[in-house]
């Protein structure tokens, strides 16, 4: 009995110490601390919690075919391996939820996250965004576009009331959260004026409009233009009837518990790298990783989510993950 009481006292003391040591988690899950208020997880102070991986696992957001991006990023992952003197593998993920879970569980060390899912990755998985594709002068952004077939009669958002309208996935900024926040003032209320149809990915929404499966779709401008550059679509087959203000494009983020010396070396490898011609072509002229901070550069994304009544907390994530998986299964069955 004394041993049990002693053990309970130790656990209670540890809990009190943990609460005292971590005064604030902000919007982050409770296992992470945000003592300095920068809105991302602090690096652990306990050396036992720090990680220096023998193999670096890297991935890029599954906005399109993951195999395409594994090839596009090959010159960079080769550079990263040489720069860090470590093996680097590209881990293909099939959904935003799978990518976030990979980082949360420690299976992913660094990767590119779509704009909307970046906030979930920060709050749920301890991701620390540090860069966006860009140029010497600025980071690369994108717009939410609404595309319809050029041969269709639709000229403005309100024309799509009662029509087949595609969103991509529930956690996507341009593919769902921004439309929820921005469309109503344009005369089109998602879920009221039309039933939301989740395609699963931006490219599937675009191809769905071209094939006639959807009358219109909310998609990211960078994906739309990349598909045209690669010859997957002809932009002249479409009409753009809505264009939003600029959002930051996919973030690159590392796991919060990377050992600081290794982390700093990793970041230097990113920032020193210059894109190959093929990468520039794939990423709309971007030629480097441009430094950003989540607190400042993702403020517009958080504001859009808040205006649309969305949260980036655990309960919202679980709900979005379930809906995203259901949409992915429906899209897979359809294809």
C-alpha cells in the first residue's frame, strides 16, 4: 500500500511539474508547448525526447499523383542526402490525414503540407513550418479559382445554384474552407445553394469539370496551371468565374522534436538549394525555398477558417479526417 501511495504521489508531482513547466499550449494539442507564443510547438528541453534520424523521411502534399512529385523532387532529395550525409526516402502519402498522422507518429521528419492542412499539422502533429516555394523576392502564393467548362453557360458563382459543384477535401483551404467562408457574400452558399461533392483532390475536380461530372469546382490556381503546363489539360477548355485574394502555397515543415543541431543543418540544406529547370517548370517559376513563419504568413488562412466557422483543433481534425477518408473512398470507387 505504501508503495502504491508513493507511486501516486510521484505521478501527481510529475503532473504538477509538467503543468508548471508548460504554461501555455495555445491552440496546440496538450502534449506540445508554446511558451514563446509563436503558435508552433517548442523544441523539447529534455534531450531524451530529441530525435536525430539515421534516415530522413520526406514527402510532399498529395494534391495530385504522389508518384509525380517523387520524381520532381528527386534532384532535391539527392541534394538533401549529400548535404546531411544521411539516406533520404520519399514517402508517398495518399491523403492529407495520412501525411499529418505520419508526422504526429514520428514516421515523417520533414515535408510539404497543403495550405489548409498545414494548420492541422501544426496543432495536431507538432509540425513547424519554415518555408514556402518562392523566388529571391517573395514566397509563392496561389488563388482559389472556380472553374467551369468554357462551353457552359455559367458566368458567375450564383449561376451554380443547384448544380454539381466539387470541393476537394474537408481540410483543404482552397478546396473547401475558403469557399465556405468566401462564397456566401458572392451569392452562393455551400451546402445550401448546392450539395458539396468531395472529389478527393484538386486534379480530380478539374478533370471532373472537363468530363462533365461536375458543373464547377473550387481548386487551387497553382495546381490548375501545373496541369496545363504538363499537358494534362488545356486551359482554353475552361472558364474561370471566380478568383480569390492570394494565399500562401504549400508549406514545408519539420517535426518539432528534431535535435537542434541536426535541424539547423537540415534547414540550411533547404535554403541553400536552388531548383532545377524541371522543378521551376513544375512549380510555376519558383526557384528556391523561401523562409516564412506560421504565425505571420498563415494568418490569412486562419482568418478564413475562423470566418467560415472552422477550427483547427482535435475534434475538427477527427471530423475532417473521417469526411476526407469517405470522400477518398468514393473517388477511388468512381475511378
